[in-house]
């Protein structure tokens, strides 16, 4: 009889095979090495935290700093941690790289501009963009690449509109974002150059908007104008802080939503009973299942695989493992959200799952500021796709699909689909 005992050594991580399906490896780590030190593809040694309880504790632990200055080696200066090119482009002063009290001040200022009301008022524009993109890729064709034709452009155009980037400049943003999302698949240095171009453009745009800002807010005022106007006890964002915040809202806001739409659609197409369940609910005018369904898609195969970098400012014990001062720590959200100690049948997709406090958008003071916008875009995109293209289906073997390399994000490179062309652009 063949030995069924688990392997005694950790599975290979960060290979192409791992990228296609990391969940068996994460299950091994949760059981055998829940806080595991590994060498990342960049050469940096870091701790991976994989259990839900440990992950939640780690995300809220103020002894773990977001400031890369606390790392015990100059890896960040070499581009091995953080967002490529952000240091050279002078974009470090954003919410993913700072701690209280600076984080508290900046988040409070940004929250005054990026309000739930502003997101809710943006819903009709998101629907308009969604319908327009579906009109485009279904015009004269019954096939599409849902990443290139839909999941990628939708959040780019949406966040550009929300920020107040003029329509005639938005294709430049699409090109820069396309380079950033390739994670090494483009020309050498292309990501850093794109970040630098985006930073230069944002600085100029912010300066122009500051010069033309009316004394009082106007209906439908864009987010950059809101960032400029926001104040806390008379203190405003500097132009550099506003540029860094606009950059991170764009960078963090578009790729997570690309992956939410892409991964979510793929999950629905490979779980036909769940897709049909959601289609029936939408046909009956019930959006409750859509709301719980998007949360389940975020848990089941979410857009962010690992939370962004943290660095120990003093010795810390996580899950019984001592972490030394200066050590990098990465919380594996994808592993925590499949922890059987927290979720019943965690490897099962259940769009009606109720007890679903997933960590897909983080936890604690660094909980994703743009989560309401991402949810709006994800719900609108998936509901419209399933309503307008009811027979949407994969046009490739799942085993042939390629997942993008990269440490933090999880998403497909392409998603080939087939469908019967709709008769009109109306939902």
C-alpha cells in the first residue's frame, strides 16, 4: 500500500506550477509550518504567516511597521520590496508605507475626500463603462479575452474618471498601468519608467487643479480636487502627498479590481451550479446573493494573495515563532482565507456563505480604503456579464490558462471566453 503521509519538507513555492494553484502548498504550510521563513524570488528572506488567527493578529500588530526603513538590509532601495519604482519617483509617502501618527493623519485626510457617498454617486458611471466595454467586445464577435477587453480597462477608466483625469489622457494611464501589471513581462525597467511617467503627470495635474480650484465644492467634484480640498485642523495634503495618494489609489485600486473580476468570472465559469444560482437570483431581482457572492469570491480566490510588506520593529512571537527585529513579514491572505479552523469547507465555493469575515481587503488600520469602490465595480461587472451574456463559457482548457507571476497579487494573464452575441447594449 502506498504511503499517504504528507511530505516532510515544505513544497516548492513561487514556481509557475505553484502560481496556477497555490492552495495545496498553503494547506501544507498551515498544518506543518504556519509561520515559515522562505527566500523569495527577489532573494529577500521573509516570514510567511498562513493561519487565519495568526494572520488577523499580525495585520493589526503595531510592532510590525509598514515603513521599509525598519528593514535590516537596504532591500527596498534595490527595488526588492515595495512597489517597483516608487522610491525613484518620490512616491513613498502613501498609506502602504507609513505608520501612525503620519498614517492616521493622511488616512483621515484622504477619507474626507474618498467618501462612501462619493463612491455611491459614481455607480451610474461604473454601469455605463461596464455596458460600453461589453458593447465593444461583443460587436461583430462571439469570443473575447475578458482580461484584456473587460477586466483590465474597466477599473482603469473608472479610477481615472473618479480621480479627474481628463478623458483624452486616460489611454496614457492605460498604457502605464499595463506595463505595471506585467510584473516583469515587459521590457527591462519598464515598470519603473511607467511609475515615473505617472508620477510626473499626476504632479502636473494636481498643480493645475489646485490653481483652478473654486472656493466651494461643486456637485460631482473629482477625487483629486477633493484630496486638495481636504483639511484637518487647517492642515492640508502637500502636493507630494497628494500625488503619492493619487498614485496608490490608482495602483492599488485598479489591479485588485482586475483580479477580482477576472478570478471571480473564472471561478463562476468553473463552478456552473454556482453561476446558475446567481443568474437565477439576478433574474428574480434579488441582489442579496450577488453581495454575498462577491465576498465569497474574494475569500475563495481573491485578488490579493499576500498582504503588503511589514517589518518587525522589535522581537515578536507569531504562532509560536520568534520574529527578530528588522525581519520582513508577509501575511498570506490566500492561505488564511482557506483555513478550516475558521471557515467550514473552505475549499468549496458557496456564494451564499454568511459567516465570511475574510481578509481579502486586510484588517486593522491598513484595511483597504478603496474596498467600497472595488466591491461596486466587482458587483456591477459580474452582474452585467451574467445578465447580458447568459451563456458565457470558457474557450480554453483551465489547465492551459496562465497566471501572472508576482508576489502580492493573484490574477490571470488571459481569460478566453465564448458567448452568443447580445441583441442590444441594454441590461
